[in-house]
C-alpha cells in the first residue's frame, strides 16, 4: 500500500513540476512580448546609436603589381593605368564565382570599345583556372599571379570586384557575386570613361 502511495506522490510531484515549467515558460514569453512592445517605439533610436559611416572606398590602385596572362607572360597592372579598370577576383571551384562570370563576360562585351579594362584575376586554387573559365563561358583572358595580392586589393570575400577610375582611385569595392551585365553596371562604367574624357589634359 505504501508503494502505491509513493507512486502517487511521485506522479503528482512530476506533474506539478511539468505544470510549473510550462507556467514559467508562459510567464517568460509574456515578459518578452511586453518588453518588445514597450521598447519598440524606442528601437530606431537605440539602433541609430550603433550606426557607423558606410565603408566608402578610399584606396588608390597599386599599379606596381604584375600579373601573368594565360600563357604565363608578365602583365604589369600599369598597362591599364590612365583608364577605368575593373578587377574581378574569382576562384576556380567557387560556385558564386562561376555564377558571376557569364555576367562579367557580358559586361566586357557591352563596354567593348569604350576604353574600360576588364581583368579577371584567378585566385590560387587546386582547380585549373582555364577549365573553370571555360565551363563558366568566360572568353576574356584570365590572369594569375605569384606571391601575395597587394594590400589595397586584398579580397575579404570571394568573389570580390574593384572598380578603378582613370585617375587610379578605387571607386567601388564589391564583395560577393553580382549581375555585372545589368544596365546599371554597364552605364556606370561608361560614365567613368565619359568623366575621364571630359577632364582637360594637363599641359606641357
């Protein structure tokens, strides 16, 4: 008989604990809901205090860097100095890069003849850059490099794109893939060439 009583006591105890836990969770949820609605009007001001200035590019291109073309021949970056240039850093085997490259080719086709240099720079990878470029439909020459990437061009993500104006200022640093053959990007680059052409040439 005592064992039956003990079982009933244990069962009641467990049931009481379960009910208490449920009530505690309900109470916590209610407190959170009330806190949310009380703080909601003040949330924009709270978040505004943590805002910082947007990371606008302020770097200057390092034209001392030398790349290698697909044949292994040196290609000094200074070859594109004085004209708008786009540096696409991609990595063979990167899915986002493979998705982006057809748009890069489309961008190059759209700005052809406008004096914009498009450089696709293959970052170091175990996969073959030529095969990856072919699979992605990239007909532009791709470039490789030895040693380290200059600090000003060091990608923080893959892919990463740098847009440089004719004076060597980095005017865009885009992390991640994008649809580069979109008219917005095409018109932006053509606008850079127009700005460069409109500036007076320094006299002797």
